[in-house]
C-alpha cells in the first residue's frame, strides 16, 4: 500500500508501529469413534484464541451438555465427566436488519421493503461469546460448539469479534448437520480427539498515512483497517488506493480543494490494538483540521445464505450495505448518490452507527462509514473467497463514494457540522477540539 500510494504521487508520513502478540494456529482437527476406528470430522472452525492442545491434541469421552441457554444447563454441567470433550449447542442472535440498524433511509429494490427489513438476518460475524470458563470449572477438557448454520457456512470461519480474548479451553465450531451426528455419538459414549495446536507470537503491526496535497489547510480523511481474512475483509484498502490514484491523476485545477489524507490502520481483528482511535491519537493535527471523514469497508459483496432445499448459496441479491452518516447535509448528499447510482439494499443509518470509524463522528468530524457483513466475511479460503466478488458492484460503490467526496469537498465545513446533535458527543481522549480556520496553502505547505 505504501509503495502504491507513493507511485500515485502522494506524500507518505512516518509509519507508526504497534507491538502485538498474535495467536497463530498451526493445526486443528477433530476425530470421533471407538478404539482405533476414529474418523476425521470435516468442515470445522476453531474458536479464535482459545487454549492450545499442543500438536498431539487431547482425547476424552464425548459428553452432550445441551444448549448454552437451556434452563437445565447447570444440571448438565454438574454431570460432565472429568476430562470430557463437551458438545454443546449455541446459536446466532435472532436478528433482523431493522433490529440491527437504526435506519434513516433504505434504497429499495423491487421487493417489499418491510419484508426485506424484517426477514431473519443470520450472519456469522454476529457469533456471540460463549462462557467457556463455566465448562472448564465443570471439568471439561475441550469444547465443540454446534452452531445453527450449515457446515458449508461455518467451515474455516475466523470470528474474533465478540469472543473473550483468551478462552480457557480448546474449542471448535461445527455446523448443525455435523452437530446432529456428534450429539448421537456423545449419547453413545464415543470418544474424540480434539487438536488445536496454536502459539502466541510477538510481532508488530504498522499503520500508513498518505497525503494528497490540496489548496486548503482543511483535510478530508479517508480511512479503513488493513487486517482481514479474505477478499472482502478488508478490501477498503483497494478502494482507497483507487481513490488515491483517481484524485491524484486530476489536473491541479480540477483537484479537490481540501488536502486528502488516507489512513490505513491495523488491529480490527486483534481485540487489543487501538484501531481508528490509535491513528487519531497519532495524528491530532490532521484530526483538528478535518472537515469530513469517510470509512470504507467491504465492497462488492453478494448475499449468501443457507437456503432451504438448496444449501449455502447466493440469494441473487447483494448483501445489505450500510452507510452510517452524520445527519444534515452529508446525509442528503449520500441519499442523492444512492438514488443516482440505483444501489438496491443500501441504507443510511443514524450516526455514529455500525462502522469502525465511529470515533471520528464522536470526536466532531462529519463522517460516513460504509460497511456490510456477509456470511463469508470472516471465512478463510485458499482463494480468499474471490470467486464471490461482484466486481461491477464494487466499481459502482467506489465511483459513488468518489462522487460523494467531490461534492463534500465543495461544502463549507460549518455547514457539514450543522444538523446532528450527537456530533462530537464522545470525543477521543487527548485529542484537541475544534478545527483550524481555513487558509490558502501552497502544495509544498500542504
């Protein structure tokens, strides 16, 4: 990214580095059966950052302990044999888009909007944290969690968002179809070998800041995170590079008036690094001068779901795309752009909303954050799930965002800051408030 920003003609600022100890799984698997006849269980995923078994794995009796939410869970826990590998049911939250998003506007498709907003929204990125410490205290040696999705969906999922940072037991996820067999095998008293060989490795995560000079002391911040599992998590980096090349290619007279700052920060998947707030603390002078900010994530995503009698497959729609947007003139600009580009299943959410850039709005910078969450968002695949990319959709979304930025560049900063009582309600600690007055600046100054 740094090399491509430089090739596009942008100025690179000093790159900060964050020390980070990361969890590195080397091998994982599950075998079930009796005696020497253990069979490998396919289509599993590991519980991110859970305890390591070492390369040899652990072996124990399978024991089915019901559902995490069951009223009999305490009795089931009391009956766990010491050293057992416990099979337990979990589930995704019973969610709809209407429940998930504080929606201000939906760009409708040809289907009924209410039916679309109220249909079940089952997504693996909503996987909750499970209290594995209760199972360890009850004597379990390992855990297998059955999720209410297909094996095709759960396979190699890497979901670190909601889970406790270092679960105290080695744990795996399986889909509902595999789970049905495991329940029966547990009731038969079969044994299992669970392997999750992982280590913690010290390293560093860099962040990049690139600047395209403008004619004003004010800046527009375009940002995203750099870490992810596949083509969509995170392809905001690709969109940022395209925007940098586009804006830098314009003749000087046609360039944006404001200086454009591209911020690529790490740590969204880590649970420990400061993410967008860390970049803001590292560059308070740019935050102070910001007239607007844009966070770009997850472009070009078709919707995939478990479809009855079909299986895990595309639905024919694109995934719902959310634009968490500061109210006022910025919301109006985004709404007009959605209408112009005819992007169905795209909506505007009340800020700060669901976005990794929420701290920008909270600190008083008018902000738009674009994000969606398909079921393959966190999936690891040899091809990075690139076969699922809708390149035409990603191109339209990127063009639309470029047009929004160009329109916002012409709007006075004070007008952008008017109309949203929540703007600046929860500023990042240690950052200056207010914004420097605009003054003409040469390209060299910028």
